[in-house]
């Protein structure tokens, strides 16, 4: 299936680097696979795409995707959920060896996710294959000890991320964990810290906290997903306000799409760009947040 864009948006989309999108293979059912989406993104002019998978290292299959879809940079990473051993340095080492571009802290297995959402799952998602029994009960993961200190294995992981100069994603941690993680990451020499969808309901960072994190050297990953009708219907104007407060130089824009109930990710990116322009984010700032800043995080030459 080819993606048709309005003529006026061809140049707007050309050169986009999407850093947060989901596709099959996945435990959850998705409307397309990584190969299909990579081809579609290339054909509309995307420069790069970073796929996120909640249950497996996907940096290895990105190697094959780059050969199958020349003309676009395709990357993966690893999310430190229970399926890869949680806060597991061995999983990080393997992912980096495969060329991972981002190491995400826990998502649906984060203690904060379970506290806020109620389950170690996404209730609105359907599974690609239903299990004969209910999924196993998952103990939530926190990066902090009972004394409130970052646990040793996270320090080891941060050292690996710093050495490889890849992205650290905060994922679904609590605000307290986020601040502790950013501080520890800076001390470890991590240069690329990405605060994952700060507006999403399980993260829900205030604009003031986002501004503080930007001042600490983190980049804010604003996603359209929270604003959608089947999501929390977050006011996109609040995202524009957060961008203005922190500065576009400290932000990127992504979709976090790849669900049956949301638009196609390419249409989502186009819509997100137009929405932000509607709320007085300039075209120059849009290009910085969708092309320049993401390219820098991926280690690509600046456009």
C-alpha cells in the first residue's frame, strides 16, 4: 500500500527521522510490519526510522531491513522489560553489538506503569496471538533501591550506553525515577538522554518538570499518541506550550503510532507537524524537531 500525501506536504515530510513507532513482529497486534512501514516511509521521503519493540531486541532484524529497503536508515534497540531479563546488562550488550540506537528503560513492566495503568499490559491493545492462559503476573521494575538510590545494574547499563554513544530512553518510569536516571546518566557520560512521551498518562510530566529535565541536558520526545481520540485526548496545545517553554532545540517530535485505532504513522507525523504549526511552532522549529535533532541522536549527519 502506498501512502498518498497532500501535494503541499511532500517537502514538509521529506527528511523526517521518526524515533518512536511500533510494527510487527510484536506481541501486540499491529496493522503493518516493519518491512512494510520502512518501504512506505522511504517512498514518502523519510530519512530514518527507529522501531520500538516491548518484548524483544529488534536491533538485529534492522540489519536485514536496511538491506531489504535501501534508501532509508532503519534502526532498532532494546526495551528493558522482563522478556529480556529486565535491567539486564547482557541484553544491553547484545543489542549494542547488533547496532542498537536506543536502550529504553522498562515500559509496561515498569512499577510506575503498573501503578498508573493497573496492569503490566496495554488494556486497549489486542494480542497477536492469544495465550491459552492469562499472561503471567509481572513484578514491577524500579530503577531505585528502597533507599532511593539508582541500583548498581543501572549504573552498569549507563556506562555501556555512554561508551557506545547511543540513546537512553526513560520510558515509563516515575518522575522521581526520571530525575534520578538523568542525573546518574550525566555522571556516567551519557550524551543522548531522551525523555519518552512526557505527556502520556503513565508518565504525565508537568511542563515545569520537562523544563527542568531539558536544563539538565535531556531531550523531550513529544508524541502525538496521547492526543488521539482513543487515547487520553490530551490537548495538543499543551505540547506546543511545553515546546515553547523548553525550546525546540531540546525537543523532538514522534508519533508512537502503530495501533489499529490510530492513523497510519506517516499521516500521524504529517498531522502532528500541521497541528504544531497551528499553535505557532515555526516551520524552522518543526524541521529541527523532526529532522535535525533526531538525526543528531541517531548519529547521522545533520541535514
